[in-house]
């Protein structure tokens, strides 16, 4: 390779790696595997060593990836790390682990041990404890500055708010990973699939995305947990890394129990071999082994490069792969009309489970993989969960095999498919007559985050087959007499459904808007749009330019919303839902009770006479805005019993007025009695158990 070719390839690699780092850390939507990314990084490192004149300070070989959110109002505060959060050098080669051990032995010229630990496939976290209490939680960020996610970390069940025992420093940091177990991941992706939201590719992306949610209560529902593995900077006086972690475990911190002290490369290789198999039985994702010099003094002696410690290295497992034939390809229709090809495979055991199906995403992927009917394909599990076809084995292709023909008409209703400009997917435009779309929309409407009605897929199928329900508005005309005619239904189940439908009339406008199932309008976007326009009438009459002025609304969403309200069937459905008594404004019915808190931003902390969700709803019902963290823009800190000390401290420092529940009720006219506070929230949402922060 000459100098010109080297310069071009280095610039090309830097661009690819920087973009994929952004997709991995910020968007949580990587487009290449860890192995592919690491191989490109190693290629860049080799080229920069061979051609040092083209190695620049901004190269990804000299910086860790960054998960920092863009600066935005209401976003996470940026806080400097006391000690830089570096990344680890990694390899897929046992020979390179042997070379690491040889370098350490040569540099130290004395006996030492290794601490071998599981490499968790999550998102990095740095916890600071002050006087035994959790004071802050920061993401890795760019290694120098992290996002402050303390409020979210407080909702993760196994992160202690207060340490136990004694002997811990007055202030110290401890680092680890936030993980999402497979069970929580499956549940989350199922919910997203029902709502036709993009699925997380693996638990790591799901954990990272969940930790960055702006709603701490939702973070608490995601089933995350934490494991810790490093106390940086000599903050504790222990001779070894292992002893420091054992002490941390004694303070109640969730330290990984599966580490092992190894004395030579043979023991390291045995540990790697054991976990390459045993990891498949763990309830969470791991992607390798971390080998660290155990003695603290020797860690300090070996030091750091600009990007990683010289006293640690990561060995990464290769993704488990299997080769199996495609038996057939189905084309599935979703509630928005998107048609997705799914390969039916000859069952094959992969990462401990039988894989029978794998999505092919869209027509373009079928073409890029050059898939033919009956091909043998390589299947991997992304994050050891989602089956993914990665390549075709051409040597096993049958003579005369033909490429599959993507359908030109909807496989459910026969309507000619359309491919909107800029879209990679084909859609069935028969939104009001395609059975799969119709049932999918009803299911979405009934879902927990939408109208929260006690009915599922089996009920929708029964009601649809009886021709009683074709659109969500039909649900509100159902009678007990009709429901008792359904197979397996008794009086109790019929009355529960009808009561649940009646309760849904109190669901606030933002969730009703989400329930309508407008393409690309997720839960967060629906909330922003509802609060911006205030009513369905204002939204119906909004221009495209007015829609674009809403936070989180870009051109694709604006076009989708604008088109939705130009469809006569949609307008008729909304009229029927309005007639059924649903909330279509933020200040109508029980949606808005007064303007007493207009313009006020309130942070809540502690326990109240009602659940925290109900308290937030009460604030919004009187015009207030909830915020998760205290800042100079906070109007009041609403403190219940046992409020978070850090919030109280910050409010005092910023001269933010601290009020109690009685003061808030006085501001709003103490309407708790009329709201029925003893049983349910002011907006008809069931109260949750009170939390302590």
C-alpha cells in the first residue's frame, strides 16, 4: 500500500468507525457486529502505526466511544468524571492473551496474579457514594464527561441507595455495567412489536436506551440491574483488586461473584473455556472475559495508554453461528401495513434454544444477501437473542434455485402494495379493510400504554370474527349480552371488560392520541404533540409547518400526521370516539381541572397520600409541568415523607422553594375529595405502590 492509498483508507476507516460508534453508543442501533467493528479498528491501528504521519488526535483509536446525549432543554446534565472512564483493549485471539501475559511478566519481573471476570454486555455506569449514600450516577459519556442519570439509577432495584456495614471511604466511585436480563428484554421487545416500534437488536442496546429515558418511573419498569467491577484511582486501601471488590460486596454493592484468581496463562485459558460454554446458561448477556493484573501496585506501575489500561485486556467470544436451510418465506403484515419477510428455517440449536424463524427485515436485505429459495444460510443470535441471517452458503445452493419474489399484493387482503418514497419497506394501503391491520390497530388501542383495557389478542379475534368490532370505536358499543355469547365468557369477565372500557374514558388526551396508531407517532411523540396543540381540533387543523415546530417532530412524522387527518375514515373514527366520551383535549373533562399551576415546573420526591404517578397526573391536571431533576428553572420541590436528600440539598442551594403535599393542595383548591384520591388517580389510572425516592 502506497502513501496515497494509506491516507485514503485511514480516512475511510475513521469515518466508518466514528459513524458506527455514534450508532452504537447514542442511537443504540448498530449496523455492524462487534467483531466487524473491532476488525476495522485493528486495521486502522495497524495503518496508523505503519503511516504515523496520518495518525490524528481525533482518531477513534485514541478516544473511547461517546454515549453523550446532545444538549437539549430538559436533557441530562453533563458532569466531568473525577477519573477518566477508558475502554479496554480487546481481542478474539487466545494468542494475543498469551502475548499480554508475556508482556506483563516481562515488565513486572516478579510474581503476580490475574483477576479474571466476565465481560458483561451492557452499558457502563459510574456510581459515587458520599457518606454511604448514592450521590450520583454518570454514564461513560466520552470518557471525560458523562450524562447524569442519578434519578434513573435510583430506580434500578439492586443499586443500594445507602451502603451497609462500615469501613467504606467517606466518598468513592465504583464502576460497572447496567444490564437487561433476557426475560426483561423479551418482554420489552414484545411490547414494542405489538406497538410496531423498532425492536432493540440485543439486551445491551435495550439497557443503554432504557438508562437514557427521561422518565425515571419507566426506567424502573424496564427490569434493569447493575453489576460492579472496578474502584478506580486508589480510593480504597486494599492490596489487590479482588480484595477491594470483596469489601464492596460487604457494603451491599452488587459485585460480580463469578471472578477467579488465576496464576498463569493455563488457568486463564481454562477460565475462558469454561465460560465460553457456561455463559449460555446465564440469565443475561456476556460477550467475553476481562483479564486484569490483580495487584493494585502493579496496575499503577503498568499505567495507561491514551485510551485503555495496560494492566487489563478483554477476550471477546465470537457469536455462535449455525448453518441451516430456509424451508419457506412468509410475508407478514403489521398494524401500519408494513410487510415483513420472515424465513422459516429447519430448526437448529443456537445459544441454548431452538431457532425456527428469522426476520429478513425487507426486500432490500433479501437482495443484498442474494438469498435464493431453499438456500442454506448462516444464522447468528444478535446479543444471543434475536436470530439474524448473516450470509448464504453458496456451495449448498441447489441447481436452478431462484430468487424469492416479493409479493406485489398484500398477502392478507390482496390489495396492491405501495413503497413510499424514502421507505425501505412495502406497505398495504388498505388501512381500513385489511383484516390483519384492523386487528392490529385494535390491539394497539387496547394496550397498556394506550387505553389500558383488559383485553388481548384472543378477545380481539373473537370480536372480529363475530363482526362486532372492526374499529376501536366499535368497542364502546359492546353489551354484556353480546359478550356472554362468546365462547368461554361468563358474567364476571364480561363486566370486567365493560368496566375497563368505561375507565378508559378517563385516559388523558396524550395516551388517546398514541392509541390512534398514527404511523411513526410513538408514546413520547404523542405526548409532545398533545401538549403542544392541546386538543384534537387544533391538531386536525395544523399545517405541516406547525407540526414541524413541535419538539421531536421531523419531516417524516409531520407528513404522517398531516396525512392522517386528511383521511375521511380517520376523521369519522375520531368523531365516533369523541361521541363515546374519550378525552380529546388536555383541558377538557377530567384532563384539565384548573390553571392553578400554569407555568410551574415541579419536581416531586418522597412518599405521598397517593402514588407518585397519581401525584404527577394531579400536577398536570392543574396545568403544572413535572420534571425529574432540580434546576434553576424549577418552581417547587414537592417533598413528601422521606424525600431524596440530594434533591433537597440541590433545591436549597438553588433557592428553590420546597413545599409539602398540603401546600400543593392549597394551591389547587384542595380538590382531593372530588377526585376520589383514596382509590384511583385523577385521570383514572390505578395507583402504584409508593416509592421511597
